[in-house]
């Protein structure tokens, strides 16, 4: 028997796909990305803990994106005379990345740190998740919450004499997409449920398909199923986060827009007197880092242990360092009048 070429068969619903056939499907369905490129991208979207990378690369990356703790004084002195506004991503920034997204809890110590920050500066949580889900994790009514990648924004209920759960909706630019998102959610659940470990999360204005718990040999197949569903909805776009596919409306609205909207709401639309500090770990946070670069205001801080291409200026390695940074910020603010 002659084996001409290694063509591993990939199991799919109702049969098997050869690598070649799957590649053809992906090209037809998606943006023409090659399987290997797709897999590389899926792997790169979340470097494994302690994964191999060149120590020299890491050192040069740290020089370009120094630790926000090491450069704390540089950051605070740049903020002199300006109002600091704090923006925090949730997953991987305040909470550790965990296998079950429903169990991405923050510690009481972190909650306390965020509460203290909010007592000192206007503070917003900006997440890809459903806003109410993030609120249920954080449970601090003094914060601004921007869920669904900023497509669902509400202001703090505390201090506004409003009863809990009766916050004023400030911004929902993708409201008309709700029925479509519901429909795609049902479709995705149906299409990927036979792939063990896959998890479709409904984030109200957007969807997430998590593959953190899916065997790597089935990633292509999962991507194929997701693309097959999304291709029927040209008004939706597909992107990738940390071991997650994100599906959201094509409207030009991302975490960067949410940041600008919140600054505007706080009265800093055209102001030079504001110093936004945005801390996040994901690709979707890059939109906010970019906005800060363009505005030449404040600082972007990427949470990452591994070198990553980023528009952030500084870095922190993990949520425990974020907490340390937040505590220092509060301490600094309390002692600031004595220094000045
Ligand atoms: Mg994150």
C-alpha cells in the first residue's frame, strides 16, 4: 500500500475532513487564512504558562514596555495636575484566566483594592463579557461598567440616589443587533456542542466561543464550525482573544470607543486635564491602548508575562501585580498633597 502524502483526517459532524478539504473550506468560508496560520494564531492568542520564548527577546520587550511598578514614579509624575481616570479590563486583569469562564472570580483583596481606587478616581470596568455578569463578579456599585466590549455602558448607581439595579443606561449602540445575536447564539450552541470542552457564552451584544478546554487537535474543526455559522451574518464579525473566538456586530464600536465615550461623559472630551490609565491583557484592549496613543494622553498597561506586540506603554505580569499597582496608586493619591 502506497501512502502518497500524510493527510490526517479530522473528525467533523457526520464524517471526517482531510486537512486539505478543511483548508479549502476555511478559505471558502473565511478570510483565506491558511490552517497553519490559523492554528499558529490560535496558539499565539494565549501563550501557555511559562512557554518557551527567548530570554533576550523578553529583555528587549521589557525595555520597550517597562513594568508599571518599576516606573511608577514616572507614571504619577506625568499625571501631575491632571485627573486620573482608571479603566480596568476584567478577565486576566482583575481575575485569573480560568478554565470555566463562569468561575473567574476576583479575590476579596482585589475587590477591596478596586473599591479604594474608585473612592479616589473615576473608575470603569471595560470587558467583553455581559455587563451584568461582570457586575455580579465585581459587585461594586460605585464603578462604571462597560460590558460587551463597550457596547453596553452604565454609570455608577452609588452616589446617584438610585436604587440598586436601576442604573441609567448610558450607551447601547448595538441594540438593534440583539435578535440576531440571540439567533447566532442558538446556532453556535447547536453546531459546537459535539466538540468536548467547547463553551459558547452569551454576552448580550456579542458572543464568545471558548476553546481553552478543547483538545488542540480539534481546534481547526471548532474554527470551521464557528466560521460556517458566522459567514451567514455579514453584519457580524469574528475575531480572536485568549483561547476564545469573539463574535460581535460590525459597527465601529470597541473598547477604544467605550473609553472615549466614558471620558466624554465625565466631561473630558477635549480636555488636556485628564490622565486615563487603562489596564488590560487582551487583543481587544489594544483598541483602547491605540486611542490613548492617538490622544497622547495617559498610559496603557498590558498585563502579560510573555512578550506581545502591543500599543501599551507599560506592562504588568499578572493580576497580583495589577492589584499591587492599584494599591500604590491609592497610597500615592493620599500622600500627594503632602508632597506637592
Ligand atoms: Mg482580559
